[in-house]
C-alpha cells in the first residue's frame, strides 16, 4: 500500500490482475480524485435514489466541472434492483442516449449498484470502461474490488453476471458518516470474515469503538487493510478457480437465506448467520471451535431474525449455489482462524444437524 496520489492522504492499494488497477481510499475523494481518475469525457453515472440524494448531485457537479458530459441514471435502492428488468432498462437508457464505446460507466453506491452497473458496463456494446465509487462499507471492503458483477434470478442470488474489473476504485470514507448503524455493521461482517480468513489483527480493530463516527484516518486504515487482503486473493485467482473461493466463507448458507427470505434479510446479516453456521459445521468435523466467537459477533451485528425456513428449501437453494461443482455442494470452513479449507464431502444429514443447532442458538 502506498500514499501519494494527487489528493492528500490517499491510501492506494494496487490490484494486480491482468489489467491492474488502483483502489484509492481517503476522505473527500468523490469530489477531488474521482473526476481525475475517470479519463473518459462521457460518463453514465449509475446510482440509487438514496445515494443520489446524499452524494450524487455533488458528484455530477464535480464531473461536469472537470469537463465531462454526465448521464445520471437512478434505480430504487435495494436488492430488487439487481433484476433483468432493471438491467434491460439501463441498457436501453445508454443506447437511447447513444453513449459510445469510449464512454465510461461509474457506479456510485453500495454493492447492489456496483453489481448492477458493473454488469451493464460489462455487456453494453460488449464492454465499456467501468469505475467503482463505493459509498457503503460493504462495497468498500468487498464488493467494489475484484470485478464480480451480477444480477439475481428468482432461482437464486448472483446467478447471472461477468467478471469485469473496474479501471479504478475510489472509496471516500466521508460517505460512511451518513450510513445508518445497521448498514455499517453489514459491511463490518465482510471485514470480520476477512479477519477470520487471513488477518486476526483485523478482528481486534473491529471492537466496540468501530463505528461510522470513528476518525477518518481509522476508517481509511481499516478499509485499506481489507482491500489489501482482498486484492491479494483476487490477484492470486482472478476468476475464482482456487483460493478466491475462500472469500465465500459464510456465503453458502447466506445466499440461500437471502433467497428464501425474498431478500428481506440483508446480505451482511445473512453472512453473519452463515459464519456461525460454518463454525458449527466445522466444530462438528473436529476443527477449532469458533462458534462462540462468531456468535458473539453475530449478536453485535444484531441482525434481523433468522428466517424460519424449512431445511429442504434451504438445501435446494444451497445446491444451486455457484460453488456447486460436479453436483457436490462445496463449502468453505475454517480449520482455525487463518486456515480456510474447501470441503466437498458434506452430507445433507450433517448440514441439517448444523442448521438445527443454528436455529437453537441464533
Ligand atoms: N465477494 C467475494 C469475491 O469477490 O470473490
């Protein structure tokens, strides 16, 4: 990680994929650095209604002041916007405005906006330049880095998509100041997951004083640390043929819970349950006992209640997960903190027993 971009106090993490790019983390970057890094003169700015009202108008002004022609496109907030219908409407808006191939799509918002706008960028005119300007903690520490884009289908989450790396990511930690506490905790779940996978020091940094009103330097340091962890994994395995699978810790159950709840359970909440579930499955296999630690974290997250789904429907959704290979469900577990392992010999009895245990304690 290094400092020294045009704006002061910017932490820069390089993501060394085939077309390497920088993730810039700091304060006030939406107005200072973003217009500098977007080199194209025509820009489609995709955001949601909430983020547009809070930050979008200032960003449009800054991009316009830098000489760009900006087409703002706004979708409703929430997972329901990651739909084929919304995606089609955005493509038609770009085509209707005759946006050319040398234009850029900029995603301004959280993970939903980034996934949706990224897939628009990946597919419009067979692919145009893409930039991520994440405004939620979840998008800063996870979704905006690594090039995964996608949409949901009624059959499951993220079942349509493409790898489409951004040209740059600009994470302005000032945007975190206005995040509701519950949303801030959603992002903290992915940071906690990174800590469990690779960085026990990060777990300590996510203590009681970790909140949206923490000093900017601390917010930026924790975001940059997470980005560095994720960037290393993505650089080693851009297309998820190997170690990138580890980032799915907690996500096998989480995606199923999100789908059965009709997406009323937020992603971070679902992953927080998924981390406890993975710990239960792991303990039952004789791995380190991380149930207490993940459960304590789950209580701090204070998620919406666990959906009372029957196990057969959950298993059906888990079976449709992208991590299924050769008909076998694969799940990431932890032999211990910092020691992820992918297991492919899970039985449905084992998974059902762990679900029953989770229902009993969550
Ligand atoms: N969020 C998991 C990944 O980007 O691979």
